């Protein structure tokens, strides 16, 4: 989800929640402790130089159970961040404390923001010898024409 989409959603809702991939919720008394521009310059295994940019929100909670961040306040934080750093409409990454700092993508289900899992992938499969995935077909959907017929003495 891009930062413009987050802002648009915040304009339409009165309360917000963040749902974890396991279905649990980030406690309602969470804070957005930081927002950052994350830039990743790298070279993939095929030798292509790449640049990725994202906006990172760090969610955190403590014993301050009376705290509730409202959508308009989060929108103001985003505006302040954009005015300070002049970011483009980049994807949003979420950092949240699990067993370690975990990174998630972001989606919205009409009620809650969803922290979505991220996966690694080879960006240069054509250079690494990774074969393309073959389409899977159910045997029951195959139409096999056989030269053998009952009584044809071929079986």
C-alpha cells in the first residue's frame, strides 16, 4: 500500500486497528514511534543495480493503555514527515516488535489495516538458472487420447 492510500483511508475512518498476520491485533494503545524514508541500494545476483524506496512506520506499545492514536493524528504525523523529507508516493513498510523487529507490508480490509507478510525472491532467475514454474494441471482435467481401445490388443 502506498502512502497516498494510507492518507486516503485515514480521511475516511474514525478509529483504526492493525491486524497481525496470525489474526491477532496490535494493542489499541500502540504508538507510531517513528516514520522514516528507507532507501535500499543493492545489486542482485544477476548483476543488476537496483534501488528501492519505502516509508517505514514503527509501531510500538507499552504499559500506557490509555493511549489511543486517532486517524487524524496519524495523518498529521504523515504530513509532517512528508513536509520534512519531501517523500514520493512510496510503499509503506511496518516495523513491529515480535521475537525481533519484524517487517510487514500493509493492506486494508475495510475495517483494519492488515500487516502482511513479506517474502524473499530471486530477482534475476534468468541469470541464476532457476527454471520458470510450470503450470500445474489436475489429472482429472486432462483429456488423454489413447491409441488403445478395448479389444485392440495393445494393452
